[in-house]
């Protein structure tokens, strides 16, 4: 039979009976050395590649262009007369006068240069509308949102803030 002094009683309440894990110098060096290398490498890379705070601030200021001052500008689109899609009934016309709201003078010049494209996009959309599409405030809101979406696609990256109806006449 085996000697009972060699066996460890797992259920013993005495902590002195359990074997103790030892932290040898070899284990400490194997764990600490890679950690120190990683930390030192990270700090060295930040110092080497980062530059000073003054240089970074000067570089950021050189990259940014001075911002254009904002002012509320209304660009007038020429009046449009459109024949609506009536499905074979008598002709129905839509007369539309609109203004485009922008907040930068550069956007207004972009609108000026892109005006033929803007009118073309509006005409293509408006020609497919029916009289029922324009009825009520919900129809007007959908029309306004669609015209805004189309003009912003045309003049991107410039941005038009709103489409304002000056006159809407359905005859």
C-alpha cells in the first residue's frame, strides 16, 4: 500500500497541504520581455512618426481652405410650363415658378452653370406627373422633395437647402 504522506488530500482545509505555484525568474523574464518590447516599440513609433504638436497644427491649418461665408441666397429658376400626363384626356398644363435656397455664393454660381441640366431634370420628372399626383398638401410636399433631390444630384457636391414654390398653376 502507498504511503499516505505522499498523497495530497484534496478535501483538506489546510492550505499548507496544497502544492504552491512558483514564479521562477525564467517565467517572469519570458512574460515581461515581450511586453516591454511591445510597449517600447509603440512609444518609439509614436515619437518617430507623430512629430511635434506644433508641426501637426501647422499641417492641419495648411490643408484647410478658408471657409466661404454663409448668407441666405435665393436663386430664381425661370418659369416652366409643362404638359402633364393626362392619360389621353384633354390637355392639362402646369405652370411652375420656383426659387432655390442656397447658403453660399459659390453654390449660386454652380446653379447658374448647371441651369440647363436642372431644368431638363425637372422637365423629365414633371412630364410624367398626373393631376392626381399634385392634389393636396401631401402631393405638393412630395413634389417639393423630389425637385430638391434632383437639383442636389445635379449640383453635387454643392448643396441646395430648399425648393420654394412662388407660383403653381394647374389648368
